[in-house]
C-alpha cells in the first residue's frame, strides 16, 4: 500500500513533468523565439509553486516525527532555496 502523502507528492511531480513536456511541445509547435519565451515564463511560475507545495505536503507528513527545532531547520533550508532562486 502506497502512503497517501507519498502518492500526493509523486502525483504533483508527474503533473509538473507533464506540464514541462507540454510546454516544450508548444515551443516546437509555435517555432518562434518570442512565443517560446512566453511559454518559458509561464514555467517559471510552475516550478517554484510545485516545489513549495510538494515540500509542504512532505513536511505535513513528517511533522509529528520531527522536533520543533528540526522543523525550523528544514523551513530555514527551504527558505534559503527560495531566496537563492528568486534573488537577481
């Protein structure tokens, strides 16, 4: 039996991968740099959103197993990832 939390995380990642493949096919179909950049910009929103959602689901799944201090460290690490991604 597959854990519901793991199934949710895997499903989100499969959906994200499918969106990436569809975006690549759209880029090839449009065959224009401007439209490809537009599609790529949309993907820039999807990636971090999926990361945040998947991480949140995972943290909810292990919240009862982690001490408060360890949970703070995990949240600090995720925050560092987002700061690194979003800083220009």
